[in-house]
């Protein structure tokens, strides 16, 4: 028996709002399976982000985050910040391995490199 990844699910107080933000950021569409409770954003390539309502999201640093690759990192970071993301850090190892850490409107961290 093999497991297949169906969703990467993110806890939030407002799944409709956060799914809409990620849909804009990724050029996709949000689909409310249960409005106000569970909303998805299907990405090209098969991965689906799920946003589920919880009364109390896990506090502190998230233990799982998304990593994105961009042809032009600076342009993409500027675009995401203009949509409401917050840049939190920049890291590099040598000249070839660089990434920018951002947070979505709920504070969930993700990276663009």
C-alpha cells in the first residue's frame, strides 16, 4: 500500500481569507469545500493546499513550511510583500544557495529561493 499526499493543510482562524490570499499569491483559485471551515487551493502539478478553521492555531514557529523556487527572487519577494506577506529573514550558503523567508498574513513562514 502506498500513501499519496492529498493536501498540505494549514490551521487558521479564517480559512476563507487565508486561502484567498494564497490563491492570489500562487495564481490559483480557492474552493470552499465547507465555507468558513475548510477551503482548498489546487496548484498545478497536483498539490493542494488546505486551510482549516481552528479556534487555537499552534503557537510558535511552524514545524513545516513551504519552499518555492523563483526565476527572479527579488521580483517575487516584492510581489508577495505587496500582497501582504512580511519578509522576516534572508539566508545564504555561498553564492549559489540563497533564500528569503516570508510570512503569510497569519504568520505562517514560507521561503522563496
